[in-house]
């Protein structure tokens, strides 16, 4: 199995039970080893009292892209900690794209950066996540 095939199979296994990402309206665009791209259209119910995309939903999109990237090797992996910097607001109707890429993977610990942009390429947020591999796999190899 190639690394890309493993990443795609890992993503399919995770997606099948990821009700949160599905419920919010995310879609997986692409996955590869250490990488993932997800999108989400900002719906009216995603907007806060300021009329902009709730930061928690922007964070959730970035966190999901991070999760698919760090689980791409079929090794169960969870977040250890992460942070986000909001650069610009997402607005109702925007299509947000989160692109996650692996920065470092040493032993059981990884670092991933995720950039969230709108459909015009404007950066909405920058996210950094630290991962930790745990026991188990996403599918049988």
C-alpha cells in the first residue's frame, strides 16, 4: 500500500464515525501522508453575535484537518495541545479551506500547522497542533 493509499484508507475509517465534522458540514478534499485538506461553508448557524463565523467553528475545522493529517499513517493519534491565531473573520457564505501539513514527527510526537483561508485565498486563521500517537490502528493492515 502506498503512503497516499494508507492516508486515504485511514481518512475513510475516521470519517465513517466522525459525526461532529459531518454534522458541521465539513468535506475532505484531499489527504496524503502527513497532510489533509478539509472545507466547510459558513452557514447562518455558524455565525456568532457579531455576525461572523464563530471562532470555535473555525478552530473545529482546523482541528479536524489536523486530525486527518496526523492519523494518516494508520496509527491512532490524538491532540496533545494546540493553539490558533485568528487573522480575519469568516463570513456567512464563505467557503473555508483548512490545509494541514506535518512539520515534525519524532517517535510518538508530531507538530502540524494548519492554515485556514476563505475562497479568495485570504488567511482566516493559523493553527498549530501537537499530536501524540496512542495504541491502536484505524483499520487492519
